C-alpha cells in the first residue's frame, strides 16, 4: 500500500517561512521523481517544485529563488522549504511521486493547507 503523508502546513505571515515534509511508504523511493504541487481555490493544480532521482531540481518562475525542494532517500522523505511567502502562495500543497515506466505510476498525498495572511 502506497502512502504519501504531507506535514508542515499552517498559517504564516507574509514574508515568513514554512517547511513541508512528505514521507513516502510502499514505494522504492529512490526510483521516483518527486514533486510538490499546489492548488488554490478556483485554480488548476500547478507544479511548484520537482526533483529527479539524481537530485536535479526544477521550479517555475513564480517560486524560483524562494522555494527549495530536497530529498532524503534514507528517510524516504521529500521536503519543500518555502521562504519569503506571499499571500498568492496560499493553497493546498500536494506531494507527488512519479515513476517513468511503460505504464507510468503516479501517487498523490492528501495535501496540506498553507495560508499566507497577516
């Protein structure tokens, strides 16, 4: 049984920081590309950070320089460090695991709420 369990969300003031964690179980973690997505009310889910099995990272311009994704394969965990948070970062943040294969596999966490407000 595959589980991705996010934690670390909450309420933070503009300019503040949060660190999200996603603990994976039931998968061979080091074979999966890991990503963080977010979805705000009325908007489509969007990728905010991705990290490959070799540790290469990618970010959209909206978060580049503020967000950092990292992974600890020994702990089967991926992290998202979010700094200089803005109200527009408010969303539910989801962890994703992707395995490239003839039949690709995708798994999602349940999401964690991040609210940036004064």
